C-alpha cells in the first residue's frame, strides 16, 4: 500500500511539473509573464487537493468534482470578489468576472503577440492551465492512463502555436516534452516493478533485494528521449514547407525587409509598439514639401477600455469623397491662425498594402488619392472605401496648419454637449487612482487650457518620467496605474494616460496614432518617415479652436507645441507647479493615489485599483500566495487534529495508554528519530532514553509511560495514578527541544507520520462501515431468515 501511495504522489507531482512546463509555450504570446507563477500555484492547489482526497480513498469522480469547485472558488475570489460570507459567489461576483473575461477576449482578438497586460487575458490563460492540470491529474493519477494525459497537454500547447505566426521557440517546447516523457517512463517503470519478484544484478551489502535492475531500460529510454526531442526540434528547420501562396491567396506576409517582419496597421496601437521595437528601422513614407511636414495622422482612438482604447466604427455612408473641398475640423473657427501648405506623400514598399488608413496632416483641405479612399471629417483621417483599397503610388495633400494663441485657448468656452458625451465620459470601472492623480496635478489651473499644460508638463519632466520601450504593460486601466507608479513607458502609455486624466478633470480627449515629424534629408526637398517615427499623442478639445495636439512623451525629440510651453511664474500667477502639493523632495511630482486623503506626498501604489479595478492581477497574486500558504499548512493542521483526537478525546484504561504510545511513535517519525523493527515497550523505552539523558522530567515521564503500556498489554489494567496523556506530552516536549531546528520545522510542516495515520483512520472507517452493512444480514440470519 505504501508503494502504491508513493507512486500516485510521484505521478501527481510529475503531472504538475509537466503542466507548468508546457504552459511556458504561452511565454512569447503574453507581455505579462506572471501567468506562469499564478498558474503554477493554482495548479499546485488543485493537484494537492486531489492527492489528499485520494489518500482517503475518494472515488475519481468525487476528486474531479471537488477540484472543479475549488478552481471556480479560487478564481471567483481572485477576479470576482464581493463574496457572501467571503465564500459564496454572488451575482456581482459573476458580473465582474464576466466583464474581466469580455475585456480579455477583446484583447485576444484585437492584439497580436505579445498581447499587452490584461487581467482578463491572464484569467483566461490561468483558467486553461488549471483545467489542463486537472485533466492531467485525472488521467495520469486518478485513472492510471498516463499516455492519454498527453491530450490535454497537447491542447495547452496548441493554443499559443496557433496564435504565434512564427511558432513557439525551442525553450518553450522542450521542458514540456521532457516532462511528458518523464511521466511515460516513470509509469512504465512502476508497472514493470509490479510484474513479479524483483531481480537484482548484485546483492548490496545491506541486503537490498527489492530494487530491480533497470539500467538497460534506463539507458535505452534516454537514447529514445534524446532522439525524439532532437527530431522535434531540428526537423521543422529542414522539412520543406508549402509556399505561402497556396494557403493564403498569395498575400505572403513574410516579404518585409530585415528581420523584423512586415509592418501592419490592423491595430494602430499594436502596430505602433511593433514598429518602434523593430531592430532594423525601415523607410515607410517619403514626403516632398517646401516646409518640414507636420505630424501625419492615421487613426483616432476615442473609446477607452479596460485593456485598450478603440477606434470609431466607420460608417462609410457618413464619409466624404475626396474629389471635393473637405470641411474644416470640428470646432475650429476662422479666427485661429495658420498657413496654407501642400505636400506629396509617396508610400514605400514597406507601407502596409492592406492598411485601412492613409496618413494625412490635420486640417486637410484636399486629398488627391483616388476613388478608393474616403474622408472621415470627425477624425480628420482618410480611410479605405473597401477592404481591397490599396495605397496609391503617391498622393498630394493641401492642408492648413492650426496655430492657436494661448489667449484663444485660455478663453475657450465649454465644449458642446455632443462633444462631451462622446469624448469626456469616464467609464465606471476606471481606477479612482487615475482621477486622484489628475486632480492633484491640475490643482493650480484656472481653466482647461492651464490644466492641459500642467498635465503635459507633468509627463514631460525628465526627473519624473523616462522613455522606455521595454515596459511590459499596455495602455488599459490597470496599465495606467502601473505606469503612474513605475514612471517608465513610451508614447502608448503617455498618450493614453494623459487622455484619461484629461477626461477625469472634464476635458474632452482622444488619442491619435500616426507619424512624428521626420528628419529632413540633406540636400533635397524630401523628408523620410521611418518605422521609428510611428507615434501616438493626445488631443484635447477647446471650443473655437477644436482639437489641439499635446505632446506628453519625453525622449523622442518631439518639441513642445508653441501654444503649450512649459508653465512659468507668469503663466499661472505663481511658481511652476512641477510639484503639485508635494511635501518631500524625494517624492516630487508623485501625487497620492489614495482617494480618501489626496495627500500628494505619497507615491502611487500599483496595487490600488479603486472601486472598479475589476479583478486586477495583484489581488490574484496575493490570493495565490494565500492558497499556497494554506496548502502548506494543511498537513500540519491534520497532524494537530490527530494529536487532539488521541489525547483530548475521552480514553480510558488500555486505550488511553495505546493512544499515548501511538503519539510517541508519530512524534519520533516526524522528528526523524528512529522507530524501526518490532520491540517490546521496555526495549523501545530504552532506545528512546538516550535522547532524554539531559532532561530528568522527560526521562521520568517516558519510564511511567512505558510501564503503563506494559500493564495495558500484559495485565489489561493501569495503575490508579497513571496519566499516559500527560506523560506523553512531557516526553514529546522534551524530544522536540533536543531535535535540530530543521527537523522541528519539517515536523510542523511535513509530518512524516501523517500518511500512515490517514490510512489507519480510513481503514477504521471502512471496517465500521462494513460492520454496519453486515449487521442487518446477521440479525436476519439469527431470526431464521424470516420476517
């Protein structure tokens, strides 16, 4: 029985390790790598629960049901919250989990790998890992079908393989493959051990005769494993593949220059991040003009979401043909100054042929790009009239620069209702920390213009924020909180966070994705936009001027707009508010994220998610840590329960002495002290005395306990003054004091005596159940088999 138990536990541990190793295949697909830790801890909790239930002989379907209930409970606590009695999910719990999952599904659909940080996407991946762990545990341990455990592992592996255009790297494949092979070899070796009498090549001096000689099988297994893994890793590089045109209609997305792949503008923000992170910048646009070109805009994002801002759904019926004079931007009055300019834009072969937008400057008046393209007046962008629209070889644009004065911006009237309804709304699940920070930053502003300048200056201060392309978070709600805490990011985070903070203080805002001003080519009238010039920035609305560009991103060479310089004493009637209500030099420009106090001297905490965090990752991390701690505490708690049952439950006479003797045995086993072979109570007592020579009380208690057990076994009675429970407590305390610290810790956390005790308790329950079932039949037979 002991061997079978150890085999099950070993296979359960191997299944858990293999599941976690296989989950590494998601590593290149997600920017947030914490899913590995969360999934590992969650899977460990489920596998551990299964091991405990199997120890008490629970049937496989009961184990499966409990594991699924535990999985849903842990995820509800981590991502849903609002539980009744801290245990029972409520309707609010399911609503919150549904919102988180919906946001995760949208992120998975809209973003190419690596997808940005998303609580919903992490929840989906962690849930999948946990389900696979349950499936592997059921097949390999519960049903003993180890080869079939490869099916859920294959399902876990297939998802990222399908999502990653170049497949998964070797480091994400090999660990899971090795784990699965280890499961197979372990299962076969255990089965071989059960074939019959074990044969040993040579007898060890100490008489070990129960070890089978598997050296030949082990050697063969290693060779097969090496060949299988080598073939799986190497063959994909040498086996010919189908030509791309056979499967994708000839689009052949792999023709890009360099090792960075082709550009794509399917999702503006994702394309932006991929373009900036290319190791080999490529030329995208060549522009001919008499003056240095303005920013070029591709798309406008106006709707914030938990994981991303989104573009407006384009209704082609509301767009305008390009063969006409185009309307001025919304809200822009003729009194605002500017110059008429024109340019010719020539997309290079690196510009995406399937782009839904053409780059144009703001306030375009005439765009000569053909009939396949339409003008979106609300966004001041040019979009394709159909999915087959291809960019022209070149196209000319006439536009007018927008150069408002600071006075025009200061005196701007309130935005009309249709603008505020669309561009100033703050969703209910935005963390309150963002609004608290925004109000602290603009506390010295007298109007919306000054508030916008203060927000821009807050981010442009190089002492507080730095440009960093390697950050792993995206630009959703939780990512904004992390960005305000870490103070590192690139234009994605700067633009999205400033736009949201502007809405928090009542200023309509949106995000534009396009191209930063390029470097002019020497000796020519041409300018070149490269993939490094892809950029995003916020626009704020001021009635009478319309949409005004701000530039919060430092470190990209983008100058501040002439109408929005850094604030000075004269601008705001006081010192430049680079430290809004700050009180400590080390926390300059670090407003508090505490919605209760608003104290600006405290740094933001990325774990503060406000009332609408919707299942943020940090809370899940602490949940998993708590689950791991509880799992570690379970063996010790069970051991304490057994000790209490033995020594506190009413026992009399011989049963009390035997219970105390069992407790002494288990304590010795827990502390790693010898308790082997068959001995009389007196002989056992003499073997224990050597540990108690320096403790007279413990030695006396041991002698009394030994005498009690002898009397109980051979005389069926105890002395009148015998107290075996108290004596064993004294002996146990003395033994614990003399044991090394490591052994005491191991005895408290992983008591070695627990498994035999659980088996004994289970057997007792089975015997009692069998007796209860047999009693009616025995009574019926005693009555002569009649009613």
